[in-house]
C-alpha cells in the first residue's frame, strides 16, 4: 500500500523549492510526524527538513495573536454586553445563552460574514415575528428584546477591540485576521515562511478559502489534496460537498495545479466486516479479540479509532498482551480518568448545600447519606486515609446505626479526610473559596500519593484546573452561585488530558477521528459507529435560526455532518481490512442505531467495487461467571448447614420461600445472602407492616407489672376507646412507633406523609369493623395472647426430628374454639390462603396457604384437646375478615386434617433435606 503521505513526500522532493525553503501546512501535528518519516525514507542524502505546522498554528503565529481560553472569553463577552446596551444584564441570565452567542461570533468570523448585516437582519426578523401584537402587548421588555439583536454587532466590535488591544483572539477572530493578512502582508509572509504547501485539506471555511486563495494567486502556495472520485464526483455524496464547492479547488483545476486525486475506493480489493454488539463496553472486548488475530508485523499498519473517546479506559482494560507497542494519540482525558469521578462527588457537596441549605446549629451543612457513602467509599478516599483505615468504616457504620439520612461532617466523627479542609463542608461559602480549598487539597494530596505516579499526573491536572477556575472567578467577580461556576470547570475539563507516553511511529495506533487526517492504515478497527456519535446529528448551540444560517452561508449541522463523512470515507480509501463496530444497547432516550455512514457504505460500496467482501456479525454479550447456576447440588457442607437449620427450627415463612423457589431458599436461607440494607428514607411495605403489627399488639395487651419488656394479653370490651380513636390519634401513635424503630426518618412530608395517612385510615377502618365483629361474640370472646411464639416438631420417616417455629400475631378464644390470627397489610385475594386438596402439589401452587395450617398444627401439638381454627385479618379488605383457613369446606383443624398437614410437611422437609435432590427453581 502506497500511503497518501508517501505520495506527498515524493511530491515535495520534486518541487523547485528546496525542502528548507518550504513550509508544509497539515490538518494536524500528528500528520507532520508521519510525513517526516516518509521524507526520511525517500531522501538519499542528508537534507534540511521543511518547516511543518498545523493550519491553526500557522494562523495564530502569522497574525501574532494569542488564543484566549474559553472561560476568559465568556467573561469578556459578558462585560461587552453590559457596556453596550445591556447594563442590567445578570450573569445568571447570560449563562443560559452565552455559550451559544460565543459560538455564533466564532462562526460569523470564520465565514467572513458582516456582523452588522447579519445581526441587523436577525433584529428585523424578530420584529416581523412580533408584528401582530395587540394593543397594550408592546412592553418595555419586548422593546429591549428587539433592540438586543442589532446591538450584537456593536458587542462584536467592542469585543474584538478589547482582545486585539491585549494581543488575544478567539479562533474565528484569528481566522478573519489571517484572511486579511494574506492579501495585505504577502511580502512578510513570504519572508517568514518561504513557499507554502497545504496538504490534505478538505472543509475550508470562508476565511481559510480566501486566505489560501490569496496566497496561491501571488505564487507562494501550492496544494496537494487527498481525494477519491468515489465521493468527489458524485453530487449525492456528502463527503465531497466542500471539495465540490471550493473556489480554490476549481481555480487549481483550471490551472492544471490540482494534485491528489486517486481512484482507490472503486478498484482495490477490500474486506469489510461489521459487528452489531449488545453493549457499549463490550466493543472493547470484541476489538481486542479482532486485534489478537493479527500478525505482530501487521500491527505497525493498524489503527483503532474511538468514535466515542469515553471507551478509552475500557479498551485499555482489555488490552491484549500480544501487542508489543501501542501509541495513543489522544491521551487520557481528565474527564475519563478515575480521579474525575472523585471530584464530581466532591463538587456535588457545595452544589447541594447551595440548592437546599440544610444545616445544623453549628452551621455544618447536612447532606444526603448517599453522598457521604459515595465519598467515603471511593478508592481515593481510602488511599488518602490509609493511616486511619478504620475511621471511614466507623463513619459509614455510624450512618447506618443511627439511620442518619442527612448527616453533617460533625455527625460522622471524622477528624479529617486526607488533606481536605473541613470548612469545605460548611454552607455559605463563596465559590472562589471552594475552589481554593480544592487547590490546597490537590497540593497536599500530591505529597500523600507520592508513590502513585498515575494518580499524581491526574491530580496535578485537576490542581491546574481548580487553580485556573479560582483565578478566573477572582478576576471576574460576577459569579455568585457555585452552580454557575461549575459550568467553567466543566467547560475546561474536556480540554485537559493526561499524556500517555508512546512512540508515535511504532506499534498500533489508537486515536480519535481528527487524528486520522492524512494518515493511512491497512487494518482498521472502528468503535462506536452509531448515529448521534458519528455523525453527531442536529445538536448544536446557536442563537441564529437555520434559515438565517443558510442565507448567510454559515455552516449548519448538515455541513458538519459532511465534514465527518469526508473523514470516514477518506480513512477507508487505502485500508484493506476494515472492522466497523457499533452498539445495539438501549439508550436512556430513543433507540440506538448504527451510523448512517455505515448503512450507506454497506449498501453503495459493493455496487462500485466488485472486489469488496462484506461480512456481518451479531455479538451478544454475556458472562458465564456472572450467571447464576440453574441448580445447586447439596454438598456435605450444605447438608450440614441444613441440619443446623432443622435443629434451630424451620419457620412457615422459610418453608413458603422453599415452596416458591428452592434456589432462592438456598441463596437467602442456606447461604444467608441478602442485598445490602440501605438506610430507610421511604416507608416500605415491611416497615409499614411492622409498625401496624406493633400498634395492634399494644392495643390488645398491657405492660407486665414485673417485667416492662413483656406484655400481657388484654381483652377490651366493644365500647373500649381503642375502637373509636380518631385518625389523628392513630397517626400520632404510628409516628412515635416508627421514630423509635427508624430514628431520622422524615415522616412529615413527601411520600412518607402519604403512607402515614393511608396507614392511619386503614387502621381506623379495621378497628371499626373489628368492633362490630366483637359485639356479636363479646360474651364468648377473649384475647389469650399477642405476638405469641409457637413451637412444634415433625418426625421424618427416617427418625429425624425437625423443629418448627412461628409467631402468631394474636390468639383468641371464641366460643370454646382457639382462633389464631395473622394480620396482613397487603391486599391479596381471599382464595390465596385456601387449598382444595391437602397435598404438597396444592401448596406448591399456593405457597402462602401453608402458613395458617402450620400455625394451627404447632398450637394443636401443645393443646391437643382444643378445637383450633386460623384466619387472616386483612387490614385493607376489612369487609372480608376473617379470611379463614379452609380445607375444602372445613374451617376447624380436625384430627384427620392434622395428619394430612403433618404428611405434607414431612414430604416437603424430606425433599428439602434429600441429598439427591438439588436446589433448582420450579418450572
């Protein structure tokens, strides 16, 4: 494969101007490094190399202007607005549209549009839109709005005057200055740069087009393009849009000075493979597998292109050991470094304090416990407190122990968090002070992490970022809110990266799309080839409407898509083996689609190149190590554990869990695996049920005179005040019970207040119905026990004795019959607790129906001579109470039914304990 830069080197060596009198201008600095290598290969004797630079370096250097940082430019524009017609403008208002205005100024200059003309036109357009206002609707605010648009031309002029006085410029301003200098300062440019050779350009803006055409017309510029007729000569191909529209290129064609057209896409043999991958990060795994199949020698001519540079960490984590050398042209962006996550957590604290201003009496801000957990559990926090490892664990335990939903720093009991000033966690701190504290934190942490070189590099990058932000906020004291200051931090963050050292001319290349300009590779692996990533689509920040942009020939999203279409097709021109990967994982909004470039290439290229081979792959991502087994055999250790459980006793709830799903029983009951309990913010159903049960226990019992922790059953008469309590009284009692059980729980607002109201209403209805029921049976009714512990046993056929345990919510005596009651706060149907046949299969279908029979059996074993029945008392469906235990039509536990239940339990527990029957989910 003869690369583009190899042809360029040959072209430069054939020119009349010796190399040392040439200034070679390329789209990127990386291309210059590769061009130097090609020149070395083709030179047969020592020569002075030409000067090489990027177009952006040329423009700023030739105009003598220094690039202004985006945040500083932001403040400069704000000051110009206040001085030129918007004296009342508040920074928070400007913050909503300032970024779009700066982008529009930049485009107006890059495309040499007269600012007075376009902003006056925009003002007229806004007036026309407001033409049909009714009488009285024309307000001062509307007048100010209509005056705003034409005043932007004045703001633009003032901004450029201020910047020029300080020798600074934003990109568009420098480009406009270059276009002017190219015609007025030809002699100076020729003396400074000799003869220009512009290599591999495509989408020239109006300022570039004018400047380069001026240089060509005065004879000090030549051009070498990188173009294929496949897209250049086809008017439907957006990749060739800018080249077909270029006046410069037409002039070169007319004069016979058009170099760089090469017909490759339609002729050379190619292999194209596409991969639809079910996952974003899985693309890194698949790409590593593709690369591992290449020969070591082939890696020198291989490139991996990350359309989404956020995949860089995932790719590096799956880096194949076969690769001897790798060069990263993009560096690791600070926003993708592990340190970025730590500082995002840290920056959320003052942001939350500003938004909610929760504080204690000592002026310490109170933050949601999950913020503290995220901070204290972060690996960097652990490293910074390595000399006191127990401190973080103690603080996390204290949060859970006291159910601290919104603790302050003081509540945590920490003396320090590495080098972080404790004042950082107080309210009412000016934004600039917070960033200064972060600067100090970074400086001191650099010493603590002295042996962590990779962390130190990222930490130093954040130190510079926080320092620059603090200096800006001090120099321009307009930012009062911390939330506003975060915009500048996040504006600068993507521009900073950690330099990942590598040899640019050796090994496999890992790069973004802009780094691929002018470079060629035989083997390509392209990741994240999805719509919305390549191309980015319609998302653009601008105050200028689409139609106005078209009128003044400013670029829209259509032109920006055309730029990336060129990069895409140009990279394919000389590649032999192409692998294009895209994700099929669901996005938060909308549907993930492959890039239209990929669809277009797959449908059109085979028609124009018969030597093209295409294969399509679907990759489904799963990991066997993360999948739970379908069944688990009972090892000796598991059998020993089951024996221990049987000795302690099986409860109805554990047996019901086994009936539902033996595998879940294994994980939860045998292994004791449960999800980590979170702090309680909202009243979940178990908590509500626990509170209701405790409340009802207190109503039907009294305190033991000798032991206050015990309760004695109490039988109230139907006229007892407990049955006529107001809902407010019930709510007050429930609230006290919940605060005892879950201190810190906020019950006076939000969902918890709604839950409390619902529970109070439910209990009031239940007590009203219970009063009616008791009136009918009052003479023969007595409460025997509340929260009664029950015990029983089952003897298996092999002689093993299995213990049963349970707890009955209430036990009554009604007309000589023992009535075991279980409260339910849910709203399940009555037939859920009944079975038609007393066999194991029936209880597998209705697991919940086993609870009442087991309660009745345990009580019957202790009181064999008594008649026993058991019922569910629903607190939501009070009209159905009592929902009695039924065996067919029978409600009372007879001797016959007692034996049937015993048989079912023996069969169930025998299966549970059988070493030959594995734990597996029921079909």
